[in-house]
C-alpha cells in the first residue's frame, strides 16, 4: 500500500491506524468532521461530513489503494439505542462507498462489531446470521449489507470486518476496561454484573497489524472476524486488572443485574484471516494491559 484513506480519523482506531501506517511510510488522507492535531509530512486532512456530502474535489483521494471506513456516530453506551443517530450512520456508510467509486479507490474495508452477532449464541466466524443486541448493532448490520450490495453492483473491492472489543492506550469511552481501571486507580470499588460472559479482547497493536494485512491481501466479499482467537470470562479480565493495580482492592462483581436478562458471549473463530493473510495475534492480555493502566496514570488524575 502506498496511499490510504481513513474515515473517522479522529477516533481511537482511526488515529491509531493513521499513526501505524505513517510509520510504514504509507501516505494517509484522513477524513473527519473536525480537524485533528496530527502533523506529518505524509498526512493530509480533509474536513468532511460524510453523512451530508460526498462531492469532494481532492486529487489526494484519487486512486488510493485502500479506504478504511471507521467513521461512526453514537458509539458510546448511552447512545447506542438512539435510533435517529444510528440510522444516519447507514447513509454515511453508503456515501463513503459512493465517494470510493468516484475517486477510483481500489479497496474499501468497513469496520463492523461483535454487537451484530453476540445474541446468536454461536461462535462468531463471519458466516453467522446477524442477531444484534441494540440499535448500534442493527445499524452496523444494515450499513454492511447496503455497502456490500453497492460494492458488488459497482465492482468495488469490498472487505468487511467483525471486530471484537479493542483495548489499548488512548481508548477512554467508559467501556468495561477503562471503567475498571479508572475506578481502581481512584481507589473506588467498581460495580458489575456477575460477569459470566465469555469474551474476546484484542490489543490495539494486534488489531492494527490485522488491518494492515487485510489492506494487502483481504479478499473482496468476505467478512473477516478480527480478534485474539481466545476468550476468558469477563470477571477474569477484571481481576487481572485489579491485581495489576492493587490485589487488595475490592471488586463489586454481582452488584448489578444483566441488562438483557441473559448472558451473551463473544467467542471468535479467526481462521479466515489467518489463512488469507497470515495474521497471528502476539499480545497477551496480561502483558499488554499494563500499558493501558500506565496510560491512565499519566493523565494525572489518579
């Protein structure tokens, strides 16, 4: 890859992907609704609201090798069931494919979520029927189907990703990992359900490597699962975090009821991405979570 486009470049995954590819001497064109503090000789920023506009006159986009579509509104838990916000994401994603066609971009890689499939009760492998848990997951499903259909009709090389939960320094949206770390660093007791879910987490460095490999050799029409390929019960992850900070701190496991009234799992089969790209996860949770804890320490609030 010589040139890529990243939508949602101001987000956690978007920014990390830009920085990763710039280190590999790839030219990056970042698209977002707001400017970002990233300055690099090989980086160009386009301020663009893809939900409203796809008419772009920029030679920088022409003939890019890959467009990574990460832009999405309403990711945080408190707005995942805001239907008007989530529905707008479907049009924005389709607009992104229209932009890719008009600029002759060679491949589009679209980021999906485990939220589309965890209610199915099956191991997630990229071939499951979707069964979303919320409006966020439902809109991800719809956006993927709209974009895949448009891509097939317009001969666009289109690759889907079903991503497990991603963690790493810089992500702070009150997900279970950031919530747990911040509470424990403040010497507060975090409160949870029984945390009986079987769950897969992937470290950001492994995820970025997977994105790069899919850009190089991901096959059009496939919906790849990107995860570590192993899982634990959620309470085990929380206990590892606690022990890394202070093993004497209490955990409020079981203090909250399950929202959906049932336990839902996120177990992934990653054989397709291994076979097609040679991807191999390298980072263990125990080894990598230390860097996330230190990131929050450096914020200076603890």
